C-alpha cells in the first residue's frame, strides 16, 4: 500500500488516486488511532484531516513515509518538528476552504445578532416571542478579526458587503502590508472593546491557547457575539459559559471544541446558555470545499510521489 487515507475525502479524488497508485481509503480509521501505526509499513503518503494524530510514535512506525497531506489548513494534530526530523513533507490545503469558513462566520454573525436561533423551541410550545428575538442588524456594526490571514481577509470582504466596519489584529502581519487597506489595525485589547462581532482566525499554539478567557471576555461589549471556527483550545470553554450565563456576552457560535468529538458529558456545561450555536467542526466543509480540498491534496500528494 502506498497511500493511506484515515478520514473522509471526496470520492472522486479517492478514485483518481486509486487509478494511479495503491490506495486504502478508511474514513473512520481516525476513531481507531491505535491501529494506525500497525498499518504504516510501506505507506509513502498519509492523508488526514484534524482528528488523526501524526505523532512521533506513528512516524517511527512509518519508515517509508514521504508526505502527509492535510485535508484542511490547521496543523496542530501533526507533530511538525518530528516530521521535519524524518524528512516527511507536510502539505496543507491552503486556500481551498477559505470561502466556506468565511461564509460560516458571516452566517453565524447574522444569526447571533438576530437572536432568533432558539425561537423555534418556544414557538412549537405555542409561544410567539416576536420582540425577544427581533435582534439587531449587522450593517453599521464592527467585525473584529483576531488573526488576519487568508480566511480572515475573505471574511472581511463579505462583512464589508453587508455594511460592516472591520478591524483586525495580527502581530505577524507588518503594518505596511497592503492587506490592511480598508481594515483598521488594532491591538487585541482595543479590538475586543470595539467589536460587535469577534471572530477567531488563529492556529492553536502555546501563545494562543485560551487566549479567549475570563479576562479577555470581560473586555468585550455585553452586546457582542463571538464566533470560533479556528481551533477549540483557543477558547476557554468554562470561562465562555460563565460569561454567557452572567450576561457578559450576547451570544456565541462554536464550531470547534477543546475535546473533539464533543461528548454528551463534555457538552453538558453548555446547557442553559442562550443564543449559543454548536456545530461539529464543519465550517470548512461544504460540498464545494470538500471537492476543492480533496482534489488539491490528491494532486499534490500524487505529484510528490511522482505519479501525476
């Protein structure tokens, strides 16, 4: 076997690889992480999403591995130093899911600002909570982007089309970068205080873990809403729940969690939070983006193996 795929992928892309090289497609294998090292003998390319943990132990069991293809852009599940040490190239699908994530952020901002998400439950019981869920427009409001890479910039473009002002913070992006045109560059504290919608666009690193915590949440407007389609560990979930239940935050949408998949026990803390949207890490996964991501990674992996 030359290529092992451990998570879901577009079937057409899988078939294209199978036609050119021996490929095993096991989209549920990430649920059996302990089985993966025993399957790595002879594998030259491993294709994963965010659940498969590419650890030093897995790499030690993969003497023939040349490349890891990531069906997405986050790399916190892949031990990059260990891959570099073994000469294993890591290829993310940069840019292929940008539109889907940006649309997710803007869609959830609209829903949260209207505060109508839970109206269905009251209405099915005979209620008519018209005033309670009339909400607010996003036009004229401020979107704050924490991190200003490609996805955040597309989110800014969509938000401007809705009449929003946009500010962002990104210490790694030089102040003279052309990307800042039309976007106010702020430090994190100022961004949190000014924004009506805050959206996270940072990787999970030591420096970003729990960057949204009790202290930073207290800096936000009580009328503000938070969208996290980045990485779960960036938000301290207990602090978020406490802020929402205390009325310090008007709403939140979480697409990623500190523990994934979210279990019933882990999700219990979110009960009682009003205007809260929870989705199973799907911001970057639409029919269209799955096709783009899968096709990109299939082609890049085949190219690296000399099979194009």
